[in-house]
C-alpha cells in the first residue's frame, strides 16, 4: 500500500510539473528572460576583476626530485627568506610549505584544495647549479582562482629573484679564486629560473572562476525565489484552491512545483555554460556529467529553505523578502564573485555555514581542475546533509501551513 501511495504521489507531482512547464512554454517573455538573465550576469560580473593583493600564508607544495646539495640549499634559503619576510612585515608568512614525494601527489592536493600551487625541483638541478648552468624550477599554479594564482606568481617570482641576488653576490665573490673555466654569465647572475605552469591551459581568465559558481547561484535563485512566487501566482489566478481540492495530496503539489523550478534552474545553468564557453572562452577540464550532478545536488540543498519561506510567509511579499534576506548574503559570502580567501577572517568563518560555498567550490574543482568524486566528497556530504536536514524541517511546516 505504501509503495502505491509513493507512486501516485510521484505521478501527481509529475503532472503538476508538466502544467507549470506548459505555462512557461506559452509565456514567451518569460522564456526570453530565462535565457537573457544568465548572459547579463556573465557580462556584468565577468569583467569585474578583483584588484589588490590581500593574500598571505599561501599554502604551497614542495616536490624535490633532485635531492642533491644544490636543491637542499635552495629549499633552506627559500625557507629562511620566507621567515625574514614574515618577521619584517609582522604578518603571516607569504608561503607555507608542504612536502610531497611526486608531482602527481602535489596535483592531487591542488585538486582537493589543500594547496594553491607547488614548487617542483627537477632531477639534475644540483648538477646544473654546480657547473654554472641555470637551475630550472617548475612552479605549478592553480589558476582556477585568478587572484590566488596572481599572488603565487608574484610571490614565487619575487622569492626566486631574491635568492638569485643572494647567490649572485656569493658567486661573484668566488670568481676571483675560481679556476679559469667556461661559465654562463647569465647563470652567475641568475642561477634559478622560474617556469610558471598553470593547471588550466591558457592565460588567467576571471570567467573561469565565475562561471561554475554562477551556475550554482542561478539554480539557487530559481528555487529560493521561484517557490514563493509560484504559490503566490496560483493563489492570485484562483487555481490554488482547485489544486488543493483535487484528489492529490499537498506533497504532490509541492514536489511538482519544485521539480518544475529545478528544470528551469538547470536550463539556465546550461545557458550559463554555453555563453561562458562560446562567448568568453571558458575552458572545461572535467566531467560535465559530474558537474550537472553537482548542480542538481546544489539545487536540492536549497529546496528546503524555499519551502520554509513559503510555509512561514503569509503572502508573496513576505516570502520574497525572506528569500532576499537569505539570498544576497549567500551570493556574496559564498565565493561566487570574489575568492573567499580575500574576505576578513570573520566573513570566511560565516561562509563555511553557507551551502553555496561548498557547491561553488566543488563545481570549480570539477570543471576546471578535472577533480573526481573523491576530490569533492566532503562538499557532497555537506550538501546532502544540509538538504536532508532542511527538508526534514520544511515538509512538516508546509503541511501544517496548508491546514491553516
């Protein structure tokens, strides 16, 4: 008996969803707006690139594939210079180093958000430095976050340049006593040469940072704003009482409305992705299937909030006001437009309480860094937990509000 009730509820929900989608199809103005809004967001915010450099204590990986005297000396000098910068600026150190045994391990840590980049000292580094040849250093940069990537490039290049100056002075002092041999003058002046390698092909692109978060945000808006408006519209047109008097339960009406809004949100996410790729050159490195799964999971995590707003609000204006009160802090504290690491520490702590933060973070890892399910497992668990908890609170509230 219970399975039959579930099947009937799902069928009734499907019919309610189809009704709403047919209404959307007939409303050409709304259809055009559905496509234009994502484009406007991309155009307006896509060219607003955050300025300034407020990053410190940047987490960096360190991969020493040489293990020679020259590479060990380089690492020791780099850590010494880093401590000097910390003491002179009276701030957190510019970089914190984490050792990794291989380049793949460092890349995995970048995908999982543990570090923002990595210094890689290749084999033969010590031999080159000892014989007066350039010591090549590879610096992997996570440019899915343009601001952090720019900071890493600046700090890394500055550190290497500073070390070049120190060693150049020592080398010049030793030249007077050195045996006569062929020496590359450039290697004496600058023995270390940084080679910046980005994890995403091409130049830094703010749209790469914006598009994944924008997809999640638009899905959130479709649900959080759409649910109160959908029920208010039914009440205004006089069809809501008819739906409630029909031989379907209240849960079917709610699920049908929510499914229709979720489809609209997914359509807008597709528009965002298409505009970002075709018009702004956004690159996609990961699985689109996993990305859209994350969109659906992100939408699910916000459904309970929208239902609670409908249940607690007596009219559309109150419901919309509640949604706006929640939505705008979510937008700007969820790391959609600007990196969370640029915010004051108190705002960073608040952002950890917002599900949009984890949805946007997972989308960037998947789309830009080719992260897999294991890399974003923490984000998935948090979003599932948030969605289940809010739904468990929202459904009884909705049922009680329908009986009033």
